[in-house]
């Protein structure tokens, strides 16, 4: 072969490789942008599990983790403790977090128990309190590991201003429950501050929005917020760590420009316009990963994003449900949408929750349909 022919062959080989890479990227972009048919149905039997008439009578957040094949733990942020009489709250107190344990997956036969602390004078109190006595915790996602149950704890402080949204995030902690098989009121919890969470007027970084277990790794999702512009925007961010090393922060690796790196400052911004609360779940029937969240954090629209890999590329958001509660009254808003993989009954389904709330305190007191988890079954039809 002449020098010219060898050079021509090398160029053609290089061009062919570039074309194949381009076609691979194009295929995945097309696959993620193609929306599979989706059907949605409400699940009143699941709703009924959280329709207590006394003690725990409502909570938001609504994260979950499987403790065993037949036992599920539920984690709530602000929670009402009190009674329901004549379809309204009475003698109700708000505490900052609670936990429920569900025995059995069939909502028709499952047993629920709700847990919180009581003070020395028998007043309701949050189950988990910050060991540094600063503010309070909202419980985010959790996962069972050989070491025990891990939960991400978002530290919150009160701020001046509007009574509904007068709070700010000031820290992220990782809690380890060493004895998750015991009653949550007897849990022994070790709290460790996550070193890469930063919060300031210019924005912040939060971890624990979602946890995905895949093979021997835990994929830890969070948000990075840029508040320096006219409109603050949150982006999905991602780290991963071996399942056995979640609390060893030196083992965390951050997804940055296509690589897993040890420098958290290099973490890539993935999907834009994400809220703090969302879920990431693998859907076997689609052979894709699904991120579920409320639009802009507070919205009557629940969105879905799809990806061939945990790190993306993620599709544009796909509306899958409009929360009817937002149409009842102008003060009502919906939020905290997320999927719960441990409840999925089939490989083409997701069980999703959301919460409806109101900026009018009296509306929440007078309408027991508000401030409780609402359940949906999302079924995909793969073309």
C-alpha cells in the first residue's frame, strides 16, 4: 500500500469512528426524547394508609426506603400531630419530622405505625433533632446498607418574612440508624455532616435529593443552585460511592465532564430546573432511568425525565399529571412529587406520591384532604 493509500485509509477510519460516535449520541438523544405512552391512575387504597384520625394526621416530604422485602420506612418533614373531628384538625401541633413503618406491601392489608418523640411534659416533638442544636431537620432520601439505614438530613433554620416560606437550608447531614429493626423511637442515630454542602446568598449545594442503588454503587443525587441571577435555578448533580462506604466521604466520586473525579468542585450540572426533592428510579420495561419531580418545586404539574444512564443525558421534562387540588382554591399548591421503587408491582410501573398544601393556614386546618400523601400509579407502554 502506498503512503497516500495508508494515509487515506487512516483518515477514513478516523472519520468512520467519528460518525459512529455521532450516531450513538444521536440514538440516545432520540431515545430519551421519545416519550413512551403513559397512563396514570389514582390509588385511594394507598391514600387510606395515611388517613389517620388522631396522632399523626398529616405530613409532607414523603421519602421512603425498604427495610426488608415486606417492610418500608416512610420519612416526613413538617408533620401535624393532633386529632380530626368534624373533618377538621383540632388540638394540632406541628413537629419538624416523623417516621412511619409499613408492614406489608398490599395497601388493603398493610399495617402502618407512626413515630415521633414526646417531651418530658408529653408534648409532641420531632423524632430526629440536630446534635448541634441548630434549627431542625427535614428527612430526605434513605437506603438500607450492611451498616444499617442511612438517611440524609436537611438542616433548616427560620428566617424573617412570610409565615409559609420563612426558612432556609443551612446544612446537610448523613444519619446512620444502627438498629433499624427496632421501633424508630429507640433508633440509635449517628449524625455526620456532609462536607460538600454549601449555602449562601449566591446559591448552594445540597445532597440527598435521591438515592439510586445500582450494582455495587450508590448514586447520590443533589442540587446545585445559582441564586446570583434574576431567577435562581437548581440543577441536578451526581456523586457515587461503593455501597459499603457511604459514610466514608473520601470514597465519594463526583460526575464531572464525563468522568468520576474526587474534586467535588468540578461536579457537572446535569438537568436544569430541578427542585430539591425528586426521585431517580430504573424502569426495567423501558430500560431507562426515570427522574420524577414537581415542576419548579411548587406546581400542579408532575414531570418525568428519562435517561439511558444514571448520569444522563436526561430528556426534556415530560408532563405526566396535573394535581386536581390546585384547582380547588387559589391558595393551594402541590409539591414534593417523587417515585417509590420499593412499591413498584410491575417492571413497567412507578408508584408516585405528591402533597397538596395551602398558603392559607386555616385552609389546611379546615380541609383534611390537604397535607397528606397522594398516590399515583404510572404505567408505561414501551413501543
